[in-house]
C-alpha cells in the first residue's frame, strides 16, 4: 500500500477548486466542513474510523467526502480531486469547443411525426449544415399521446421513410446517415412502451420517464433499473425529469442515483447529457456520480426544431465541467461504431 496522503489537505484542495470554478456554495461547504471535522486527527485514527465504517458518523462527513478520505488514506489521489485537477487551468470554453468539435452526431431528436415542429427532411438538412455525420430520429412512443407518440404502424412507416431518405442522400454522394430510433417511454413497471420486435429493428433506443415523475423513490429506482437492464435500451434519457426554467418548472424525480448509474455502467447504457436549456439534465452533482460509476454518455440536444440542433454546446460545457472523458461520449463515435455496439 502506498503512503497515505493528507485527507484534510485533499478535501481543502477540492473545496478550493470548486470555489474557483464558481460551483454552488453548498457543495463547497460540504468539503470544507468535512475537512474541519477531520482536522487534528492523525492518520492512524482516521484509518481506524475508515476501517470501522465510522467516518460518515462524524458530524459534517458525508458519503462522498468519506470516499475521498478513504482514497487519500490508501495513498490515492481522490477521484473527485483528480477530475477537478484534470480540468483546472483549461479555459472551459476552449475545452468545451474541443469536445463539441469531436461530436459527430446527435442521438436524440424529434420531428413533426410526434411533437417536433419540422419534418424529417428539414431536420436532416440542418444537421448536415451543422457538420454532423449522422442524426438519430427519436420521436415519442404511443403512450405519450400529448406528444402524438408513434404507434407501431407509424414507426414502421418512419423506418421506411428513413431508408428512402438515406438512399436519396447516397445517390447525391452524401455520406451522411439518418439513423432510426425512438424515445420510448419507461412505463410504471419499467417495461418499454413499444413492440419489442420493432425496438430490435432500430439503430438507437433512448428510454425516458415522462409520467408519474413524483413516484416514490424506491419505486422509481426499481422502474429505472428494470428499463436499464433491458438489452434493447442504449441511452437513459434526461434521467431526473427536472425543468429548471420556463412555465413548466418542476423538481427532480427521486431515485437512487448510484444504483441506477452502476446499472447503466453494467448494462452498457449511456447516460444522456441533455442540452435543452430548460432541462440541463442530469444536474452536475449527478453527472459527476455517473462519471465515477464508469458510465458512457451521449450529449444530445433533444431538439424539437432545426435550430435546436445547435444546442450541443450546452451539454459540452457541462460535460467538461464535470470531467466527462471524451472517449466515453458515444456521439464521438462514428455511425458504424454505434451500430456495431448495438449488435
């Protein structure tokens, strides 16, 4: 085992970097309070508390700060600190621009087939203008009637429409690909709101909760875990369901985020970084948890109109701020890699 680091100094360094990054006051306070609680305790005492599972019992020490202390005592730079150090000193706008330039497409978009404002052709033309290599069309599933969700027959018709459009693009020498997809509702029991055989035909399946967003935490957790374990799911969409601006403001859904993100990592389901200004979902604290869980990500616009396809920068800024590795962002992959991953 490596020599222990100084846990208090590591906690203080984290607080400093959070302050410099203009992060929320309560998060900074959490690390400063934990550092104060541990100040004066030597390595042997902290190790005994860690081994006995009593660090969290100390006033001012929570699960996240206790994990940082344990890593420091093992001689490891805490993951939380390492992630902050990795982005420290790099202008956020430059780093976000670099990530944005690496994105080859968008895995979540809507057309006027459901609740989007423009037809497929117009969305595709805009995506091409923006320099995308592909666009995944993910209109809503049947139960979301308020969004004119697609029945099985309407989805089959859209799959044919996408095939015809790809053929026309190819005839004109374009290498751009339109990929078939759906934003499928996660039903109350975690089942998916579409014919399983039809889901198997799609290139990308984004699964999202749109109903009963105030479901009790344990039930919501099981609902999401069931969906994530479904082998047809590629992306978990806007996981908290929150709305932070506009007339439809609503709080986050209650669920066990560490369990859900661990399941996403286990089942190779990407966590969506939703770029819509009124969503910006997940919140940064949860996005960091997903990074620590080893999840893949997709940075998506959830565009309902052509101009909204240019919102990817919002998600890139949040991804950079939370230390999301570009290699784990699936829309840095080309279309063939996406299709191969789905199998």
